[in-house]
């Protein structure tokens, strides 16, 4: 390795490592921040290369090695912080929901009974084959709204269902996001329905919110076809999809909705408009105006109606909030405010605030945020859906060969 290459390599790695701590006000820097925080442990291995001495090494080469050495602690810090956060998260779940799930996981030799499994950083957990089908649940002006259904790869009796709502600023995205987690949950005895919905600006609020409720109604009406237990449903959404999931859960007044998961989502749209993220990174006000129909000064009632935080009551379903403290697109304050409101209302909930993480941190299924998210979601869903409203017949796991598809890790 030439000394110049050693120098520039070390400098580049240190610059990337700095993104684990510095703000990322531009889309390119945001991408670098996700790479550094969720894949940094791989980069730390690369940072060892400039350190390796050579017989002809000059001062320039030694400086490059020093820069690479300085990068290593920053690149592995997210893994360390994730393990600490995971330990605290286990205590929170034990206090809020009891530790029965963890005891069963250990007794059964569960492949990931802990929040962060070091082996999975190198080799993410394999996803068993699952059954997959696509359904159309509604049509509007010639546009079919579909949902992708993931089943366990065996014939089963009625089991809980999870409705997954994608993000995308209410204007783009689709239900093909995060297929790995959907397939993983299906392999863990859930029917998972990832839905599409009408997008802004063609369709404004409350169109997308109505579509989430329509998807829930469809799943209930066709429960015996999957089969799923219509009395054991949970909702989950990321980013703007989390806002839609929360809104449906808090306004439906439906005891079948046993819980809701919000991952780095907005909960108070008027507050989001008043305190926008850096425009170059995320056009908060532009997205909100297209989704709601204008600014809060003109659409005050719509902003109120679209904000889940306004509909929290003591009867609201249990809630899991996951949010990175370094999120500059949708600041963690959006989840912190909802956490306070849930606390005031006495709603059972868990708020996983991740100190190293930014928006989209769970894109890496085996990374620090991906593992914490997978653990928290599974632990939460188990806690809120494990006891059926009416005990179903004993489930027999009869292997099925037809329509089995392996979902690749993404």
C-alpha cells in the first residue's frame, strides 16, 4: 500500500467515522451517517489496513495509519451502545410486560434471545422460507390497493396478524420495504400483511388513513382464508407509515387492535410543521402541505385530525416507540412527546430511544439498530398478542410445499 493511499484511506475512514457523531444536514451525509452507524464495524476492519507498517513507510504513511486508528473506536461505538441499550430495554420490557417471553426464548434455545447477538453482525440471522401471496383490498379511481401477505411455511390454525404500513413522506414508497423483517415475523407464527395506500399529492388526508382501516376491515372479513385471528391484530409502521399506524390504532376504538409499533414516526404534525428538519435533507413543510392540503394556519382541523398524539386516551392500545436520537428528518422529540402523553394517560408502552441511531437506521437487518428493532418488535408483539381472545384449537405444524418462497435479506 503506497503511503499516499494509506494517508487518504485513513483520512476517508476517519471522516466517515465522524458521521457517527456529527449532524447530517444533506441527503449524501445522511447516507454516510447510516453507513457509519450501522455498518461501521465492517469499516473498522478496513481501518486496520493503513495501520499495518511497511519497511519503506514515510511520515505521510504513518499519519494515514494514525487516522485509521482514530477511526476504529468511532466505528465500533454503535455496537457497544446498542448492547448497553439492549440491556436496558430488556429491563423495561420485563417491568412493563413481564419476562415470560424471555424465559421461553432461553428455554427453547431461541437463536436470538438477546437484543444484540454479536454473531449476527457478521452473519445475519437466516430467514426460513415463508408462504407469500398478494391481495387487492380496495380500488380508487382505477388504482388497485394491494397487500402482500406473508405466512409461516406450514399449514396453521388462526394466528395473530401484523399490519405493516410503509413510509415515504406520504408521497412514495411501497409495501416491498423491509421484506426481511416481514418474513422473519411470519416465520415466528404471525400472518404479516404489508399494505399499499393512496399517496399524496393526488390523494390528501384522510385518504391514506382510511386505506389503513380498509385493509384492517378486509383482513377481518377474510380471516378464515389466511387463517388469522381477527381478535388479535397489531399495527406497525415506519416513518410516515408509523403516523398512519398510530392514527388507526388510536382512533379505531377496536379491541382487536392489541398493540401498535411506531418506528421513527411523527406524532404531532402541527409541531413538525413549526419545527421542520433541514430543508436540504427533508422538506417537512412541503411534504405536510401536500399530505394535509396546506399549512396549519389554513388547515388547522386537518392537522389536529392527522396527529395521533391528540387521540391518546387511557383506552389506547399498548404502544412501542422506536426512534434514533440523531434523527434529523423526524426528530426524536416527536416520539418523546408521544411518550409523555402515553405516560400521562397510563397507557402501557415502551419507548426505545437509540442514542447512536438516525432515520432509516434499521435498513441493515443484522446491524445494531436492525437487531434492536427486531428484538423489540418481536418481544412487544409476543407480549400483546400471545393470549388469544378465544383460545383456538391446538396448532399443528403440517409442512406445506406449495407457494413457498424464500425472502432474501435486504
